[in-house]
C-alpha cells in the first residue's frame, strides 16, 4: 500500500509512510483530503521515472529509444576500436577476435537500421512558427 497525491493521473507525491506524507502537506498547499491510498498493482512507473495510476504512464518516444540504442552501439564500437587497431598494426590476428569482429558488424548493422527508422519517423516541431 502506498499513499499519494495525484494530479492528472500522475503522482506528485508518493510514499509508503502516511505520516511522512502528511508532514509534507503544509509545504505544498495540500490537505489530508488530497491523499489517496493505492495498492502497488494500481501504480506504474513511466519512462520519465515518475509514478502514475496504472494505464496512464507515458511511454518513451520512439525517437528517444532509437537514439539511445544508437548511442549505446556507438559506445560499444568505440570501446572495441583498439582491437581493430591491433589487427591493422599486425599485432593481433583477426582470428583472435572473431567474436568481437562479428559483434561489431552486428552493431554497425543495427546502427544503420535504427538510423533508417529514425529517418522514417514523422518530423515534429515543438515550436510552432
């Protein structure tokens, strides 16, 4: 059981301790009548790390999901660049790093695929001109 104050289906405050929540009321201009009790299965966390009533949590926009994945793959490529340098300089042989080379090929293919998906997303302009 949790206790919270909800506005627009989003918890502006949530706590497992009712007394602790009551102690914050005077600071936020709310009263005990604003507190609701909810079961854990009635709450979900959105991608923004905020808590919402079940069914109202926003999902992360595809653009952000794709961009994060692309960044992760680029970091993995960067973290393994030293292997390619070792091979290029003749210090190591490709056979020694066959698994990593295959993984790098996969990461590059995924980056290309995700960049294509990004390009297909509708362009949104948050500032109307």
